[in-house]
C-alpha cells in the first residue's frame, strides 16, 4: 500500500478520534486509574478514544498489527503495525490545558523503535485544530503546508524542550541532570506532550528536544515528522529514539548539543 494511502487512513482516524477527545474534554474529564505512580493517570476518555481508533483500524486495515498505550498489542499478518497514543498529554487534557494530541504512526517490521521503519504519521491537536503529518521520503507538513527545522546560530541561542518521568525519584534525577544544560541554551520548555514537542521541532518552534524514558507510542509519529522536516533524530551515540534517550535536534546545533550532553551527563 502506498505511504500516502496509509497517511490518509491515519489522518481520517486521528481527526475522528480528536473530535471524540474534544467532546469528552468539554463534558468533563474523570480519572479512570493510575498506572506507574499516583500522577501517572489514565482517563476514561483515553480508553474510549483508543477503542475507537483500534476499531476503525480493524475495519479499514484488517491484518495490520496494533500497539497502543491503553489496550496493548495485537500481532500483524501484513508486516505493518499501527503505533497509537490516543491522548498524548493526558495531564494537560485533565487540567484543560490545550496541549494534547492524538498520535498515530504506521511502521514496518517489529513494533520496536530500535527495529521498525516508520512509513506514515499524523499528530492532531483537537484543541488547536493543528495537524502534523509526514510520509517516509515525502516531507513533513503542518495543515498541508511544508515545514522545516530551524537554523539557530549556536546552542546558546537554541530553545530546548524536555519532559520528566512520572516517578518522583527519577524526576528529581532528571532535573538535576538538566540543570547542567540550562546555562548552555537560550531557555527550556516543558510542554507535557512528547508528540507535540517533536512536531514543534519539525516546525521550527523549538530547536531541539531531549527526553529519557519515553514509550514507543510517545514518539513513533513525532520522530518521523521531525526527521522528514530535516531534524537529526539519532542520539550522539548513533541510536534510534527509545526509552534510553530520544534526541531530536536542528542539524545546526546537534553536534554542540551532543557534546553538551556528554559533558553534563544528561
């Protein structure tokens, strides 16, 4: 199947899911459960939106695999798997902060970020209506217009984004390590939705994004969009995005940022 056709499926389902998410946000959000910690929450809307996406993909793409945050995985008989975060930025969603997104990517190969080959991706923010898309080799787009990464003159003029773990002890450790980078960049942003962080690098709204501990569904779509916009998406050690480190940067500062990570121990 052509990458454009896969993207069309991702876009239509992401928008349908986004409409549902926005409706549930307007009605009032209720926490359904907690996962790894007291602050790692899942809402009833997360589960409902993922069920919708899973059902619609099964209808349109029978045989494809599915790997979602809330309902687990199903094996593929076609070699393709859909990686889904139904509401990325659940805490923002809970508080009514308009920085959350439906993130859908389709990958070829094993549903493992170190082994898969992403083919198409869509990240849709229901609150703003912004839609980020990409296909492998086809470029990256925001609402249909081509986007490209920024070109900061140096790391000292780069706006860096990151995120933090739900576990309090890990969060303290991450903050301590991040402190070593504070004096080397223009400033730090913490948006609270990895998919949007990655898309903002793609669109030149951020110059780089670093985070440790991300799950596959957190970055599957956003990494492809950033890569197609011209970002460096390999860690300084040459690894793909994974729980160990997701490193996405404008090429203009990627070498400097990699060196700063090594020096500060981030």
